[in-house]
């Protein structure tokens, strides 16, 4: 692993990213349980409040928690800019969990006040995140295109949350905006492409060469993608605001969609295939799953907007959230959490005492099971949406919960295997996180 470019001395305490990561498996287990209980009812149309709630367990509970937690880690370590008032992050993690729970409960049970409370808590969480992290990103001098990409992604996050709050208010009060479809299109474009796509793309330029020893991502492409993705999706939001017809909004977001789901995956595939040292790494399988799902996601997005084919919108959301972004997030957690844990627990004593190899903290065989069950969930869920088969839908729910449990198992077992022991001559304080 090549960590030469990292400012590891700036790393926040381990419990900062972990307080966010803890929520991700829980959200998957709850989403799986809801699907197992409700079956195809949840997969009939994306307009149902139940389905919207279920989608947000994925976008906020699973992806959002991991992405926010990782930014607290990456902005100082990768960009070299320390985040002020870092302890506020614990409050943000709590508000994110409470807000997501209230929003999901409010939409599922039709309780307007809970929906409103959820949206308000989420707004406060995102502002509490953006003020310090945004300040650090604005002040940062290093980081190149990754920094530009991160800035664009967090700007999209702010815009999408404001639109989300407006839509949630509409659900709670019955006063949905007249141009609801346009608002929704802008919210989804900002969320899945600008925020999730922009961040995963910018971060992959750092983590893929570092963890998998590929050549660096071409600089020209880094510059183009880091600006194109936020520019195109933010333009879509502005067009929605000035009430341009839906087709204009979709055309504005199209370059970003192509960049995230076609150009970036092609470039990444080439880099991974051209590696000289092809070490076996089970976490790479998650990237392959994501790379396979990217063009399918783009195809479903185009079908959802150009045709009346009923499964297209749901398939698009499912593949984007669990197949593409979810696979990257799950795979990166199984790679980064052992790295962070080892780094925090053992760096100070490496050479002074016997420390376990990083690989021992989360064995390959365990990661392979996480990948198998995650992939099975994506395949079964795709078939369930295509066939509207109730048994398959409930089976997908069971598999999704199992994916969440396996992810929780990976996180907890990594921490347990790295429990600090106090070797002779080393102060206990040097082993604390
Ligand atoms: C404060 C946070 C958020 C709130 C309050 C919120 C609220 C909403 C609401 C009320 C809808 C339904 C709109 C309608 O019925 O017209 C919706 C849809 C959607 N949102 Fe969010 N959202 C938030 C964050 C996010 C994030 C971070 C993402 C993606 C990363 C996201 C992705 C989506 C998607 C894909 C849909 C479409 C769901 C469907 O059609 O079933 N949202 N959001």
C-alpha cells in the first residue's frame, strides 16, 4: 500500500468515523426487514411514501453515514486540511441517525410531524457537518482535483438537502410543489450523481492507486470530471428552480450522469486491468460489482426518463444505491476500517512490540462472504423488481439484512481483533485510539 502522500499526523480520533459507520449496517438491516415484511408492495412504484422512506434508508442511513464519516477522515488525511471543532462530528452522527429514523418513520406511517422533524434534524446535521468540513475544504491548499471534487460534492449535498426539505414539507402538509417531478429530478440528480457520484469519483482517484497499486488516474480527466459533475447537476437544480421543462433539467444532468456511470468506470477498469502487481484482494471484487452496475444504472436512468417501462425508475434507484455506490462503500469499509484501526492502535508500538499484520484484523475469507451476500442481494433484487415476484422480493429483504449483519460483523470483529494489549515497556496511553 502506498501511503506516502497521506498526512496521517492530521488523522482525527478513530471514534469519529466509527460513530458514523456504526449506523450504516443498522440501516441495511432495517431496510432488509421492511422489504422482507412488505414484499413487492414496496417495489410497485417509486411514488409510494413507503418506498421513498425505504430509499432513504439506503441514501442517508447507509451511503450518507459512511460518506460523511469518511469525509471527516479524508479531508485532513488526504487533503491536509484539519477540520475545526472535530468533536461536533459526534453530534452530527447522532442527528443523522435521529433525522433519518424520523423521516423514514414519518413517511412510512404517514405521520406528518415526524416527517417534518426528520427533515429538520437532517438539515441541522448537514449544516453542522458543512460548516467545519466546508471551511476546511475552502482553506485547503493541497489535494488538487480531489479537493475540487469534494468541494463540488458537498455543495451538491447542501442543494439536495434544501430541495429534500421542501419535498418532505410537501409530504407532511399535502402542499407538494406544482412542478414536483422537476424538483424530484433535480433532487435525485444532485443526490445520486452530484453528491454520491462526485464524492466516490474524487475519492477513487486517491484510494484505488493507494490500495490496489494502479497507475495514477489521468490528471486531465481528474480536472474535467471534478468540475463537470457538480456543474452539470447544479445547473439541473437551477433549471428546476426557474421552472424549465423537465426535459431541460434532464439534459443538463446528462453529462454528469455519463461522466459518473460511463467515463469514470471505463477509466478505472483500464487502470485496474493494467496493474503490474496483481495481488489478490477480495475488496477489489466490490469494485468489479460496482463497475458492472455503473452502465446498467445509466441505462435504467435513460429508460426511466425516455420510456414508460414500469420497473425502470425502481431498478435505476436500486442499482445506483446498492449495486454501484453500495458496493463501493461496502468494499471500501472492509479495506479502510482495518487500515484505520491498525494505524490508530499499533503505529505507536510497531517495532517496539509484536503487532498483528493488518490483514489479520479482517481475514480475506470473511470479506469474501460479505461480497457474496451483497452480490446475491443485488442480483435477487434486480430479478424481484423485473418480475414483481413477491417471494423474490422478500428473499431480497432477507439477503439485504444479512448483508447489513455481515457488515456489522466485519466492523466489530476488526475492532475486537485489534483490542489493545499492553506490551512490556509501552505506556497504555500510546495504545488508545
Ligand atoms: C435532508 C435529507 C433529505 C430529505 C428530507 C429528502 C426528502 C425526500 C423526499 C420527500 C422525497 C420524495 C419526493 C416526492 O415524493 O416527490 C425524496 C425522494 C428521493 N430522494 Fe431524498 N431526501 C433527502 C436526502 C437525500 C439524499 C442524500 C439522497 C441521495 C443520496 C436522496 C435521494 C432521493 C431519491 C433517489 C428519491 C426518489 C425516491 C423515489 O422516487 O421513490 N435524498 N427525498
